C-alpha cells in the first residue's frame, strides 16, 4: 500500500460491517503502529516469527482455540528423559556425572560418554522434572550439553 492510498478515515468492510481500522491507538503506540502499517505482508510475517522466537510465544494457537470455544486441557508431562548431546572438553568429569546419575560402573559410564561423541545417548529415563533439571545442571557444570525430553 502506498502513502497516497492510505487514509486515516475508517474504511467500511465489503459487507457494510464495522470499519476495519476503528481501533483507537493510544498515543504511546501511535508511532509503532504507523511503522507496522508501512510493512509488507512478507515483512509482517517475518516480524511475527521473530517476536514469537524472541518471547517464546505463538500468535495463532491460543486465539484459534479460544475462538472455537473448545479449549482442550493440557496434560502436563510428568516423566522426562535426559539425553547427552555433547561431551565437551572435560570428558572425565562427564564420565563421573554419568556414573553418579546412572549408578553404572566406570566402564559402562565411559562407553556411554564415548558413544555420545558420535551420536546423542540417552542417559536416564522416567525421571521427574525437578530431578531432570538437577541432572542437567550437573552435566552442564562438567561441560557437557544435554537435552531434557
């Protein structure tokens, strides 16, 4: 849309309904709204993706569910698994953490850490969220990267 075709007057919808831009914009947001109005559809879509990533939200799902009137209850996950993704520079420390967390022997723990160098390895499964977070902290303190699933 070019500046010549923009107007500040409300535009009626094709079906004769309420004006499209009948929303009153507070003064503190006026310049921001004006900048957003200048963006193309592609730029707006990109902006939405950036904002969703930055703030860890989604623009579509809650609105669609609420509009449908049928909000399904969200089942909270109670069982988590810890996957060793990268060992890092402190291999011996990581072996100690694997041994501590899994109660495996030294050789078995070393085998898990060695295997993690080529592919992610499941270290522990079926743990509560709090325990999974503690285990993750132990691995990160040893220089390893883990993922809670």
